[in-house]
C-alpha cells in the first residue's frame, strides 16, 4: 500500500525488511529518543529495526507505515487501535529523522494518514500524547487539525526529569 502526499517524493507505505538499515540509521538519534517512551531503543540498532518491521509492522500493514522520501525511510507513523470501551479510538505515534524537521513533512504525513485511517477503519477518534517540552510535535498536531484536549501535570519521567504531558485528538467528523 502507498499513500501519496502533496510533497514531491514523499509517500507513506508498507515496510519491507530491507528498510531496516535506513530505519535504524534515522531512528538512532538522541533528539528523537528524548521525546519517546523508554521502550524506544537507544541506540537503535539494525536488529531492533528488523524486529519492529518483521513483527509489528508486517502484522499491522494498514496502520503501521514507513514515511518514505524518494524511496528511503526517514520516519514512522502508526495508529494502535485501543481495546474494550476505547475500541473506537486510536493512539497515534510518529517520528521523523531530525534532518527533515521543520519542512512540513511530518504535518503532511499526519494529515494524510489521519484521513486514511478515518476512511478505512471503524475509528472515530485518534489521539496523540506529547511531552510538554516537544513544541515541534505540538505544532505538527495543531497544523494537522488536532485539538489539545488534555494536560497532565508531572505525568512523565525521562532521564530523571519530570515533564507534563499534553493530549491532542482529532474526531472523524472534524
């Protein structure tokens, strides 16, 4: 599957195992890791990338996609459908190689992917959570039409520091 965007050469597509090398190259970055859960590896090895692509992405081909520019993986975007009483909600996660920050790539990827998910799934709500010091990610979500709906004081500990967390969401009808 390939989702086209309005940026030349930028597509969201299914992963192939050969993507592991460029995935690891771009994901192995402290400035990406510092805004993620600790379960996101640091350093990010080719072996971890192969495991992610082979196990998670291939099992969820419609909701875990590579962000690819000129056929090179430069990031990841995914929605994890929630369960039980939250089963119509999806948790959005994403990252982009630091060398491509500030160019509108992530905003475009979130916009296109959100539209795709709403059209091709039963989800009626997609939400994302952001560290309070991650201004870039807040801007991405706001520019993609997400609204801040929650603020959680002292919700995160990363590298021994406590941060607040913000929650953004977009509804299918908006």
